[in-house]
């Protein structure tokens, strides 16, 4: 294994146990006041607020959002779309990434290793809405193959990352 494969990003080294507790609390409920977060992690408000500000400035905390139930707003279908391309040029990828990124139905978009080039997670209201999305997708750029897999049941879906414990040096 090369040194590059085992290097920890610089920001991760600076996260102590309290930072990690703050991240776990915020991932569970970002609407808590700074005083409530501080109580849960053993800090008073000011040092807790300063740590949260640093985590945001360092890009560890990207943003705080409200999670919405997709079914309760009429987006009952989740589709996992795998895409294969015959063209792997930078120009093609740029055009494809711009087109897909502009589609509000696409919740996640990944470039993959293996037998599929790209994977999308798409949410739509119904089959007709998916058909409209599909036609928009295949007209954006030339594609070799598009395979759609419709989720029948959501068994687990979490947004909180498993925060690793502090590793002793």
C-alpha cells in the first residue's frame, strides 16, 4: 500500500473528541441551540459556538438543512439509474455533468469504477414523470446504455455519517 493510500486528510487530524461529538449531535438535529449542543458535548456556549464556526470555516460542516419526506411531497418513486458511455473524453464528461447537475430530479450523481460509468439517484412523482426525465437524460449527450432500477421499499436511509473515533498517534 502506498503512503498516499493511507494518508488522513489534514482536517481529520485536527478533529478532537469534542469536535466529533459536536458533529454527531448536529447530524442528528441541526436545529438545536448552541447552548443545547454545548450541554450535550460538555462545553459552554461560547467555546461550542467557536468550534462550530471553525468546523464550518474548515469545510467539515458543509451546510445545515431540513430533511423532507419525499413521499409527503408527492415524490414517491426512487430510481437508481446506471449509465454507460462510449465516450470518456473530458469534453463529453463536462457536458454530461453540467446537464445532469441541472436536473432537479437527480439527488445524487457519481462517477463509478467497474461495469457502470455513472450512477444517479433520481426521485420523481410517478412513471410519467420518470419517462419525461429519461427522455431529457438521453437527449443531453450520446449514451451507450441506460439502466433504470426502481426501488420498491426504502429499508434504510440515513444522512448522519459514522464519525470515526479519534485515533491515537
